[in-house]
C-alpha cells in the first residue's frame, strides 16, 4: 500500500473507534399538488419584487402548509351532481332532473315587502319595467321554495330569459302586446298564469294561490307545485342543457376594490349592495323612501319565508341597450340581451370589468375577460342588475361604484 492509502485507512479506523461516523443525508421531498386545469388565459399583473429578510437559524423547521387547490367547474362537462347555475351540489340532487322554475316577483309598492322565497333563487335578474320601477325575474333550480311571490305581470325581456334557462315561467298575465309574444313562442306550453281563484297553500292542481283572497294582491306559488303541475300536464320536464357558466372557488387576480355598489333606477327605485367579509357575500339594501331631493334611504331587503336578508355571492351589472317597444304613457321596454356587451362582476369584495355573452337563442348568459377567456363566478347565487347603455357610472370613493340608470 502506498503511504496515502495507509493514512486514509488509519483515519477511518480512528473515526470508527470514536463512534463519530455521520450518516448520509436523507432528501426531504416537498409534497406535489397537481395544478388545476386552466380555464382562463387572463394574465395577472406582475407582482413587484419584495426584499427577503434574513432569518436567524432555527433548531426546528415547521412543515409546509398545503393550500387547497381551487375547485373549478364549467363551462362544459359539468358533473351531474353539480348545479350548472351555482357550481354547487344541491341538497337534493333529484332537483336537477327537472326544468328550472322562473317567476316574476314584485316588491312595489313597499307594502308588498318582504317578498317570499327570493333568497332561495339561484339567479335573479333585476331590470327596468316601466314608470321608473324594476321587477325581478327569479330562477329556482337547486332549491325548492315553499312559497314564492308576490307574482306579478311579465314583460318583454322575460321572453329572452325563458329561452336562456329553458324554464317554466309563472307570471300574473301582461299587456296584450307582451302576451302575444309569449303565447306565440315555442315555449308557450311552459307558461303558467292564474286559473281558478284558489286559497293558499298551492298544490299541483292549483299551483298559484292567493295569500289573502279578499285582501292584498298577493299571488303566490310553490316551486315544487309548479314543477309537478307541468309534469302532470305532460309537458317535457327533464334535465336541460344549461352549460355555459364557469365557477372557481379561488378569487381571480387583477380585480379592483368593489366593496359596495349602487344602482339608482329612479328616485323611488334604487338598490345598494354591501360586501360582508364575514359571510363572503353581498347584502342587499332597498329603497325605503321616495327620494325627491332629500336623499336616499335604505332598508335591508329580507325574505318573508325565512326572515333572512337577501344576499348574493355574485352581483353582476349588465350594460345592455334598452329600446321603446311602446312609448309612455303605456311604456313597454325591449332589452337587447343577445350577442355581447359590457359588464361589471362583483365577488369577494373585488370588481372585474368583463363581457357578457349570449351567442345563441338558447345560450345561458356567461361572462368572459376582454381576451375571451372565461370569467369564473364564485360558487353560489348570482344577481344581475341590468342597466341601459347611457347609464352614468361614478365612483364616490375607493371601492364604491354607483350607476344612475338611463335609456337607451
């Protein structure tokens, strides 16, 4: 042996004799979380570099905390047990094996408030009717509501909404010109108007009833009774293709602060939504006085069915052209909800400037970013505030967005 080898062997024998041999290091593998499939090409703004502080060595290192992967559904291939209008599983999956139930609900005059069942709707469109007032087109799919109402007269935009969501539609009649369009449509066998006067509760044979037959004008219904009524009539009432919306539990990047929004349709019809961080939803407040210059006054909009304040996981302001089908004093408004238009989507205290889309007659309305990629709704219910193209937008303070409705 050479002198160098003899020295090396001697060193190894010395270490073994002293019990100081060091084991080979074991590699620690970081857990790998598969990234969800991308549904958007929307590129977040670059994050500015931050200075990394120098930390003193620590005797122990905490294990890494895994961030749950976001849950993404849509726009296509929605699982059968997921509601395509909310991105959530309903408590009763069999509810998805029927058509959505739509109803025209009115909260004017204020003595009609609170309405029944409105908090259980998956989607609500709040749009201008006539005379300075709006009315709700409420769509129930993943929930049943024991009572919904007060149900009042329909308008021309209901024609487009029934087609969008392939629904059955309960309303309290309408102007002859409006009924002419509804009655002559391909869905005319899915329209429900009051027949014989009946006292509540509603049943499959009398799905619309009067809460106070000799008192107020409270025409009510039940989602279950309405659906059963059409099935009994032999109207096709199975699951429909309602694909189009995209849902993601993760808050999108690049939003602006959107903690509050106002929409003023007139001095006697105006609404406010406030973001509530505790629930992650927007709470609805409704006009409480006729503002003739003294200032707006609000009160929580509640649901008479459960005494809860109406809330929404998503509030979307849709900008669409409004046209006169018939001018005042017998005002009838056409709202053009085909094609595309500008919109503002509020979720998680943020607001995003997006595009609304309805490319075909039977397309569910969905949202995209300016680059055409899908904008994700937050799983849960959605309220659409529909305004005219000439409506004025102001921002009184950071995070507050205010629209004043104007035609067209």
